[in-house]
């Protein structure tokens, strides 16, 4: 202000924007100007100050900018959703071949040794890739996850144990987990929230070291708070805060951190999907995530999730025993490798298997001997005839034939539609031997099931 007065006293018209605190503690945005007034000799004899309250204008601009960012993000999500749906089926077919042959190879080993370990690593990598496809589908809202009451505290403790082994010793992890509350969510997805936020924090401090603080508390969000964040409703929330003392981010980077495929990491170090996935998971749980950062001052993420009054479900741990049988199965897929894998797995389980590489050949075969099969397992996406259409044709020939539908991706199949089509079981690719073995028995023994 002093500098502005000096400039105005020299004859310069000065205008700038500033803030002004009111008696009630509010901060108002002021458009301020100083106009010099001269006498007949041209000398400045006084200065006229003028201030205009533009707080509402600035708030409107900020809201408009926020809505524009949300629109841009929604458009990108729509584009990624289209991409995800397009690649998921083909990618899961490839993963089915990798995981399937690895599983068959392990079944064929006479003794344990290095080969089993190598195959185990292939299997592990294949399942990691399977998880990546699920991340993309989760982000694009193309897949549904079953939600149940889960304890964030237990998942946080487990996540921090894993992180401690992977982060440098120069990073001090300080957990402050004060809440035992439950939230509605998928445990695997909640685990992804912790791992992604903490891994990013660790990346920001990997060169200089620092402090990673994870805080878990219960909060009651009132109307005054939720009015500032239109996507939240007032009520009890579990608040997760992840704070690092790393390099921080500029505002332009901060504005894009939840955008898909945006990353500041070096090539090969990140996909740019982590925070986008976290954002999608948090929203699917009815919560919100906010970030604050300053260059050189570190970063903090705040996650608000509605508290659930339910009780956590207890998971039963049982040893996996492959269910077997002797029934006759018609296995249909347009991928030769998957036909080979499916036939071998099913024959090892004791079933008599007939294969078909296209739906028309399968339909002709079934029409020629409608009583010759006890079950049909078919792929969903095939040329000229999809799996659901094939099912309709099969049921028209023989109404009691049970059908299991396998797919790498489908956004249109619901439980009601599956029942209407006469499909008795549903399985997502890549197919795991234990999963298909269990589902076959459930279908053949009369228990309709989806997986």
C-alpha cells in the first residue's frame, strides 16, 4: 500500500487487487485503485482511493473454474472408459493364456524346485496385470465392486508394514491411527488408496528423505463445511490424512493430479493412473479427496469417507481343493490358445470335453446331438455371434442346458439379464482353474452363481 501511494503521488494511476479482513473474521477480495488529482500547474495535490468488493465475483470465477475442471475430468473418464472397454477383452484373453499355461505347467511338475518358482513368478506377474486391467475398469466406472463394512485402521496397518519394506530408511513413517470406525467399501480398493497415496509420498521424498505421516480420525462434518464442498453431505466421516515433507507441487500440477495418465515421474516409473484410480474409488464409496501442496513445502491429501454402522465381515480361510467331475462339456472360444488351455484344465478335472473355435460350429454341433452335453462354457465376445446370442440359440434347442458365460469385459450384463438369457454362471477372465472348477460344480449341482 505504501508503495502504491508513492507511485500515485508521482502521478501514476495505480490499481491492484488485495484482501481485507472484516470485523467478523471473513476475508473479502477488494479491487483497489489510487487516482492522482493535479492542480493547474500539473502537480499532484492529493490522491483519491477507491475500493470495490469483488468477493462474489472471485468466488463465482473459482466455482466456474472448478466446474470446468470437473467437466474436463469427466470427459477424460468417458474417453478412458471407451478405451478400457475396447482393450479389456483382448488383454484379458492374453492374460488368460499366460496364467493358464503357467498353471498347467505347475500342475505338470513332478517335483518342486526352481521351475515351480519361475512359473510362480509368471503367475504373479499375470495376476498383477489382471489387477491393472481392473484398475482401469474401476477408474472408468465400467466394473462394480462389492462393498461391505471394512476397517480402515486394519488396512492402514497392513499397508504401512508393506510400505516400510519398500521405502528408504531415510523416510520416517509416523502412523497416528486413532479411529476404529468402519466404512463401506471393497477391501482391495481401500488398500489401493493407502498404497497409492503413500507410495507417491515416498517418491516425493526418496532423494532427500523426510517424514510420512498417516492420520486416521473421526470427524463430524457440519453444513458450514459441506457447503464449501458440494459433493459431501453433513454427518459422521472417517478422515484420512497423508502428509509428506517432500518437494511439493506447483498449482498447475496440483490442478491435474487426478487426471488419467498425468504423471510427473520419469518414463517407466509410473502410469499416471494411481491418483485417478484413488479418486474413482473414493467417489464410489460416497466420499471426497482433496489435496494441498506448495513447492518445497510438501503435500497433504485429505480423504473423507462416510462412517458405516455395520459390523466387519469375517473372512474364512480354507485350503483350495479343485472340484472335479465326469460330465460332458462343450467349450467354446475363438482363441486357439484358450481352447487348448480350457480343454486341458477341464480334462485334468475329469470332464469329457468337446471344443469349438467359433459359435456357429458350436451351435451346429449342439443341434446334431442336443443330449450329448451336460454343460456349455462359452466366451462372450466372438465374431459374428456373441456368447449371449449363442446361449439364446442353445436354449431354443434345449431349454434345460446350463450355460456358463466367460468374458474379459462387459458393461451390459446384469444378474437379471443373465437369468433372462438362461445363463447359469458368469466368470470374468482371466480364468483361474480353482474358480472355474468351483463354478462348474455349483452350476451342474443346481446352484446358480455369478463370479
